[in-house]
């Protein structure tokens, strides 16, 4: 899973955070493929999860600040993803389960979320003349 300009939302701060998410995910997959020890993988995973939480907070703060009308629906999507993440990692998954989760649910969810919800926000920002 790689970053592509097709995932641009038009909101520079959000796009930069999305790009960085893909960089972290790439490092995680590379570390796993290189046979890093489980502690190193767990550290990368914790970094990734912390980054996702920070990104959700930042994105929601921007939306709140500009008065985005679909704000409540958007944060509900974040809450559903956060719950899926928490549920998955609360069970202390194996490395293979973590890899599967990151490369299936989370990756698909993120791409779909960016292409639909985040892009809709960027389009609304442009139409309404808002900026951050």
C-alpha cells in the first residue's frame, strides 16, 4: 500500500499527515519483512497507533474550527475505526494477526475514508472558501 496523489484532499495539513501515515506503515511492513524482532515491531506498531490517534484529533480540530457541517458523521467514522483498532490490539494479537489487520482492515478503511470522507471535506473547504 503506497501513497498516491489520488489520495490528496486539498487540505495541506491533512494530506501531510496522511502521507506520513503511509511512511510509518511502509516502515512497519519493511521491518516485518526484514525479520526484525517482535519488540521492534511492537514499537513501530505503537508509534503507528499513536500517530493515528493524533491524526484523528488534528483532523477533527480543523473540522470543528471551520464549522464543517458533516463533522459529527466524520468523527463517528473515526470512532468506529478507533474501536476496531482497540478491539484488535486488546487481545494481544500475534505478529501475523497484526500484519493482517494493518494490511486489510486498516489499509482499506484508510483509503476508503480518505477518498470519500476526507476528500468531501476538502471539497467543502474549497467551495466555502475556508482555509486553515
